[in-house]
């Protein structure tokens, strides 16, 4: 029986980062993961790398390039004739990007001397005994990072041919003429955007009565207008009563019936606890099936921790990564800090949408007095030069202390711009602090500076 200071079950963003940090701290570390790639070979990186964050961003970039050539280049004086879509090559490139990330993690494991075991890991006779295939490992500490799986509609299982999860949505072999998407959240909007750009008629069916309820209301309303203008058909407050699978997929909702050539179902995800033998060792789950943890990611079992999608909190790869780091450091006796309020959210549509902290509607409901500064990208010189002026930057600050409480950005490279806002909030900066910092000109980041200045009605460029 091999013994380790730390055994990590799961090789996704939370798991592999936890393993790397533990190894950096001098702890003997093993990681177990069951993902398989081409030829059944290990494919480290979990859902994010294999069928989530990474391949979706590859397709989003490729499809955006296709759309720019077809509809945006002429304005720049670039004329293109004979535009053709080579979907097979686009998918091949996506797979290459995925493999590059898989290989990168393998390299990092070797560099940090992490033992890797390919297969499904679970508890044995005790919380310190971990089984993977025929192998039995002894662990002083266990980090469960088994992630999540797509939630299916009741009675409508995924076949990844007609009814698709995020996995099938990334590998459709031909552009469907009519694509249905159930769920207008992050995955639904991103996948809908990819296939709309490539030629599909896309309809998103959302059960909630409001669009992007988690985002700032002002941003969400503007986003809905922009997506509709692009050609995404979004229906809200939808109650689906029947899904019928034939040569196509028929979806009934209300008094309507829609026919689709493919149907993507993106209605959330469920935690992966099957095969862990949680009941056998007494590992506590909460009422929703997540592993129950305290504020420091400790479970009810001594020496057993859990992170990422399998525990409470937002199902975000970077949230899992940060939890992985802090748990490894806590095991090593350090006292790291993780603030859930400064974890950024991003939707990689065009325009991108990113935010951190409180929304305006949250502040109102909590009775917090605040001031808001808003700056449109249409008034930003760099955005004009790019020809990408949709959206805005918005800063919310406390009315008395001026501390930044939330930042919301919809526009070009919002995923990159939000990092400045996260840093500012981590250091409890005021809107005046950000407004006083010199930003390069011309740059998109100036929009954030002007929004910060706008809190005090001091924006310089509107």
C-alpha cells in the first residue's frame, strides 16, 4: 500500500491545482482521475479542459473569426470573396487546443513529482484508505474534487446526437438548421452564440421570467437587446411540457410546439458523488447532494476536504482552483484567505459579460446606500478603433465610504478587464482610487476608470 500526505480525487481545475500546490509545499501527493481521451489515454483537466471551458472558448473564438470575416471585415476595408466554413477543421483545432492543455497538466505533474493514478477513486474501508482500480492508497489527507455532471430534463436522457449536453454541443458534426437550447444561462448563451454564428437558427428557452437574473439588471437588459439583434431568439418564462425525439426533436411549451434538428439542454449541473462510497465512510452530504463542508472546505470526516463543483458555491473553474490552493495551504499549516465576494463571473459571448461583487438589485434589496458610475464603450477611443463599441462599464460604490461594492462590464475583452476590478475590491479600493490611477491611452481599461470617476459625476470622456 502506497502512502501519501495528500491524495486528490479528481484532476479538474480544482483537483490538479490542489495537487500542484500541495507538492510545492513539500507534501507527498497523488492525484486520481478517470477522464479518457483519444485511445483511452488519460486526459487530465476534468470537465473544464475536456468538454467545458477550454473547448467552448476555442469554438467561440473560431466562430467569431468566421463571423468577422463574413460581416465585419468590410468596414475595415478588407474584402473577402468565397468565404467557406470548414467545420471539421474547426472541431479539429478545438480538439488540438484541448490536448495541448491535457499535455500541459501531465507536464506539471511530472515537474512537481505528483503520482498519477488513472481510474475512478473512492473511499475504501476508512476515510484514509482510497481505492482506484486494484490499487489501494493510504492518505493522511484527502481532497475530493470530483466535479459535476450536466443535469438532464426529467425523462429526457442525453444521447449526444439529437439531445445534447455541453459534451455533445461541442462536437456537432454539421451545422444544424434549427437549434434549440433549453436554458439561457452561461452554457446556453455561449453554445447558442457559436452555432448561430455558423449559420443555425437558434432559439433559447428559459424557464425563469427574467434574463440573466444573476447579472446586474441594467447589463442584462442591454445584453438581451444585443443578442436579439444578433439573431438569438430568447423566450422567457417557458414551461416545457413535452420533449419528443424522432428524426428531429419536438418541444412543447405552453400552447407552442417547436421543431429542432438538435436540442442542447443546459439547465444546470449536479455534483459527482457516485462511486465515492460516501455512505460507507459516513461522509455527509447536504440536502441537495453536495458534499457538506465548512467555510474552510473541511468535511465532517477528519483529514477529508472537498472543493469545487462538488461543494456549495458557484460552479466556476477558477473558484475550484482557488479552493484547491487554500486547502493545500491549510493542510500545510498555513492560514490562507478566500473571499467568495471577489470571485469574478464571465460569459464569453460577444460582447463579453463579466462582473464581480454585488449587483445594483442586490444592494437595493439589502438596503445598502450606494452610488453608481456608468461609462459606455461607444465613448471609448480604443473600442471605436476596434469597431466594437457595444456595452458599458459600471462601478457601484458605497455612498459614504466610497468602497467599491461591485463592478459590471459588458463589452470587448470584459473577461480581461474584470481582473482590475477584482484586484481593486481585494484591496478594498474606493472608486476614487481607481479613478486616480493612470490608465494607458487609448485602452479599453479607460472605460473602467471613467466609470469609477462617474460615481462622483466626474467622467472625463462623456
